[in-house]
């Protein structure tokens, strides 16, 4: 019944081995020529993607070190929307190089000091090599880099424009992507909210402008859960139900409502009343859409029509679009900041992959639109930071300085991986990069050159900080104590 304990160098070696294994799952996906990974779950469902964050999310890691690294990747994606693969492979390389330094007799504390000093110099170098672009141009450049090498890259011209438009119109969390069959080139950004719903009745108006009611209750009479055989009693209950629905409908009609969005059901009698009154009504609207509609129109979500008042009503314009293969309804209102993207794709697989790419691209485009500091990508910024560290005047003791230089070496793993994916000669590539601090890897041309690829400074900074802080935390781990799982305890108790 004893816990499993790994101590000292065994614990350090275990951490390094696990980090290298996790990084190996995503390293080959980096860059414009990165490879895809095919993931198959226990039910036989498969997914082919080169999105590092998705690959890591779908891994069933049980080791605590692996789980910690996956959490680092998730945090990177949540904070800056991109750079998860860079973060993970940089973290792994820092631990691998630290392990070699420990073998040479350098204490983890000295390595931590060296890594932090290297990080400080690298951040200064990244800042000095950064530049600002016009928000529109910056958003498009950031989206272009995020989409490169992914399925969405095949339609980059169209999708880059979509991402930039979306990023300049709303925050990433306010952008909703709706996928449907069709030609990706027909994809579009629509201001406001889009719901994949049709009016309750075809005779209802397809367009409406004015007051909007957002409802979160069944617009139907209460049901009597009793069994009756007396026709008189049945008639009395039907009369009560009829009066109930009439009172609720009258409260809506008195306020001159033009559109009703209901999260639940709308009774057939209510539908006919709305049709005759020229009211556009939609039922069974998703809860998430109901909240977005309320935000855009300024309405209050009503859960009890008995207390309905003028203050609960929103305003806006609603249009039903009878498009093929899927009809949809658009809602715009006085409150800005919500957009919808209609994404067309040939297959469901490609739609899901493009959606994942768009999520990242819209995020980084928004990041640049709000903070337009960018750096040169394709391994250029890592090359610049590594050379800055190498040229820096030594300020630490010899052991910490060795760790600082190891940090510079770790940074070069990014251009090295890009060259490796492109099938370039690694020795020649690294030599050429060492001769020109401002050069990067042109994977498509298979050459080292000055690149025009742009990426957000914030993504680079976040990836380095996350990699260093977590590698230092793992280096300071003296022991890993694993309690037995309930399954193991159960099996032991029945032996």
C-alpha cells in the first residue's frame, strides 16, 4: 500500500524524459511544412490535425509531469491564443539542456539563475527588435502567420481578411463561428448575431425592425397532469389554459413587440396570433444565442411574462435569410461588439480543422489590433535573441553563465525544427544563422534568408516566460510522490 516515490536524480531524469516525450507529440507539427498527426480515441473516432493545442488536449496523459506541461500549453493558448507548440518544445529543450548541465556538476539553482538572466536579455532583445504596424495591417499579418501550414492556409487570402475584419470588430470571445457545407471562398463575417433557425411559420415576416422580446419560458399554457372523463371538467381546464395563453400574448401585443426569440417552445395558438399580428417568432433558440441576442439588442431575458415590462424589451433589426444548404437569421442591435462568421467547408473534418485555425488566427489578430507590436517570425526572432545572449557581457558566475548560454541554445531549437521539417541540411542551416543574426528559415524555399513573416511580440514573450518559469519549477523538484490509484488499491485488496 506504499506510495511510489522517485527522488533526486531519478526524479530529475524522469521529468526530462516525460517532457521530451510530450514535446515529441507536437514538435513535427511546427512551421509551414509541419506534419499532421492522426489521433484515434478509444471509441475509434479519429482526428487529423497539426494544431498543437488540440493534439495535447486529446492525449490521455496520466503522469503528473505530462499533465503539468499540458496545463502550461492550455494557459498559453488562453492568454495569447497561439504559440502552444513553441512553448512545449522550448520547455522540453530547456529541461534537456539542464539535465546535461547537472551531469557536469552544476546545481539546479545555478541553472535557474542562468535561465532567468537569459530570459531577461531575450525579452530586451525581442522588445528592441519589435516594430509597430497599422492595426489593420498588423491583424492581417498575424492572421496570415497563424494560418500558415494549416488546412485553413489553402484559403488564406479569404480567411485572413475574415480574421482581420473579425478582430477589428469584436473581442475573440464575442466572435462565433458557424460551419456549414459549401465553398470556403463564400465564407463571410456578419455583424451581430446569427442563429441557425427559421421563423415558426413560413407566413411570418422574414424581416422585422423594432422592439424585440427575448424569452426563457415556454410560451404555452400549463399542462394538467390529471385524468378526467367528465366533459365539463375538461372544458373548464381548456378554458383556463386558453385564458392563460391569451393574457400572456396580450402583454406582448400591448408592447408592440416585432420579434420574439424563445429559448423553449411556442404553442401553436401563440404562433398563429403572432402570424396575424405580423410578429416574427423563433423558438428553441440555443441558450448561448439567447444571451448574445440579449446583449446585442439591450433586452432583458424574461423568464416570467407575468412581470413583463417596457424595460425588458430590446430593439434591433432581424432578417431571415433563406440560403442553401442552411437557412439562418441575423440579428443586429444598438449594442456593438458581437460578430458571427459563416464558415463554409467541403467536409465536416475540414470544417473542424479550419475552425480551430480561425480561433487562433482571430485571437492573435485581435491581440495585434489592440497591441500592435510585432517581431519577425520564421525563427528570426529566436535567432536574434540567441545572438544577443551570446554577445552579452558576463555578469554571473561561470556555472550560471553556462546555463545562460544553454538558454540561447534552446532558443535555436525553433529555427532548427523549421529547417528539419523542410528537409534542409541542419548543419549548414545553423551555421548560416550564426553568421547573420537577422536571418530566419524560409521553409518553403528551403533556404536561410531575411524573412517578411510577422508574429505578435506578446506570443513570443509569453512562450518564453512560460517555458522558463515552468522549467525552473520542475528543476527544483526533489521528489515525485505518486499515490496509488483507486483501481490499484482495489486490485491489491482482492489479491
